[in-house]
């Protein structure tokens, strides 16, 4: 199912942004594997702690029009595809592990925050190097949060950014560099979001200086709008990066190291600053003539933190740390080279793991034999195309816990049914009829055929030989939860 991007979103796209995105016009969906076609560049952008309820291009979660404008992203939405049913995990590390491995957390081993990416797991960067039809220059820039001293082992040739979960000060932080087998650290006093874009421009410019025809893949993981603490602690960005008229309530605040807890306008300013700097990166691509040959994918890693979540988010329940949809539904926009559908919405089921197969296909690298990742490339040119994905799966398994106390995992079907094990309770929802997940339909004694089928899908995942770190629970554990 698809439809036009709402007019309310289009009204907030300035003419300059539309001109900037003119290069996103229809381009043949070539991949690097097609003879005679120049291999497209791939820019994958990940936002940190930005849920669907914190953007205007998901107006169903902003019924009172409280979100601020994000001109760059809204222009991408108008010139590309907004995915309404994209899913990740409730926390950052597991989502990053899914994207970079193309495998679910129980298979790649990253099933909670700060769990290192296993050196034996093939990363997306290594997969492109070993299987891509074109020899891509690749890099990772920004927030990592998947362990230290791993880049050489997992095949990432260049990295610049912050290794941990967050910076304690956006204006004074430590950057880790890795390239050619050498790792070093450097003190940075440049605003973090600005610095990451500068590093991105440096990488792309360096590739072009060596070989103007060489394609590149950049994994750019902003640390914004994440706070300076795990879930809170937001700093006012430089004032040239956000709209002081829209955010007049904080316009008089100083730009310094002070942090604000639970302050939604400051969180929104951080998001606008990220949007502004992303616009600067896209303008750079325009200036060097690379924009029309670059596929742009923008995604969020988990839901909005509860501390800065607005009260009215429509028919959505949950936030970061929750297996409910408010914790796992994430923004996903795709525009640029190869995208032939413009200004439309797509409700196909998509999971963070699917970014692996998508990038691989565009780069001409096969993913045959991989069972957790499905390319969304067919959807870039045809509404309702079958990607092969029948179910979405996500999970979160705290390493130190009483058995089952914090474990969360869920299966969602294409027809909108959702079966979850949520911190010791079973839940079963019909998301089409009950998008806010208020009516738990789980039946322990006389389960419906749909519930049985969903449990069978969970059981099949549990029995897979690559289930190295799952937190599945026996079928006998059937205590149903009461919605709160």
C-alpha cells in the first residue's frame, strides 16, 4: 500500500531544500553488478534515539503538530519513500549489530547494549570488499558502541568517531581514529555533529582525489539527538544549526556545556542540528557532482527516550527500552540513485537487518544463504513488491538478570499480528485493529491459529544452529500480560 506524503509535511520544505534534492529525480535502478553502469555511491545515515513520533514525516504520531521542522529529511521524504513499518530493536547496540551483520541478535551475538561485535561475524564492509561487483571504498564514521579494537578484525578500513554509547559533552569529547592498522585518539572541541559531517566530507573527498570513478559506501552514525547520559542530559547546539523562531522557548539559552534533563525543545534542537548538518553533507555531494549517483538511506536506531517523548503520540505505545511499537518502530527514508518512487509511503515490513542485503544488492554483492536479511531494492521501483520477508523479529536480552525478568523478543507478521515475550509475560496483538497495543489477545489454553503460527516462527528461530545468544523461553511459559 502506498500514498502521497501528507501536504502538511510538504509545506515545511523550503524551496532551497527542494532544489538541493532535485538530483533525486528518477534514476534507473542500476546496481554495481549491471554491465556498463557506473556503480552508485551509498550513504547510510543512522540517527541515535530518534523515534517515529519525533518527526513530522510520520504525522500519524504527531496529532497535535508539536514536532519541529526537519527540512533536509522532509525534502528526502518528498523525493523518496517513507517506510511506515520499519523495525529495529529497543536499544542502540543490537540495532547496529543487526545492520552491520544482516543477522538477528541471537545469531550475531549483540543482544544488548555495549556487547562487542564478534570478530568472527562478517561485517557489511567486509562483505562488500569480498563479494561486491565493484571495489567500493568503505568507511564507518560516528557512534560505534560495538566494542573497541575491532575494525581491522571485522574488515572496516577506516573509522572516525566515538566508540561508546554517548559523549558527555558535545563540545569536548574524545575521537577514535582507525586506518591502515593504526588506532589513535584525539581530543575534539568541535561540535560533535558538525565534526562527523566534516569527517564524512574528508572521506568522500579523499576517495575522489585518488580515483574520481571509484564508488564509496559510508556508514554515518550520528550520535545525535542522544543525550549526554544514557537517556537524558541534552545540550543546546550552536545556534546557527537550529530554528530559533520555532524553538523560541530556548532561544535565549547559552551554547555551553550545560545539560538539560527531560527538555523536549533542547532534544528537538539537537535533531534540527543533525538535519542541518546532513543538509550540508548533501550539498557537498551536489557541489562535486555525486548527488545523482548516490543512494541515501536514513534510519533511526530505536524509539524516542521516554524522558523527552511528547504526551500525545497518537496510536503508539512505548518508548526506547520497550518491545512495544514505540520502542522498535523507527524512521526509514530512502531517496536518490535507483529510487523511482517519489513522495510515497510504503507499509511493507522492514527490519534493520534488511539494510545489509539492500546495500549489498546495490553494490552487486550477493547474500545467498543469509536468512535474516531481505533487500528492499524491489520496493524502490515498485509498490508492494515482495521482498521475501514474511515476519519481523527483534529481541533484547539483558546479560545479568533473574531468568526471564528483562528478556524481550517479538515476532510481527505481514498481516499485522504481533506475538511478544515481554519481561516474563506473553502478549499477542492485532496491530491493524489495535495499533496502540491495548488489547492483549494471548490465549494460553485455546490459542488462535494465528497465535500458534506466530509461536511456530519463534520456535523455528530458537532451533536454528546459529542461535548463539538468544533468550528464548520454553513454550510452557504462557503467563499473559495485562496492558498498562
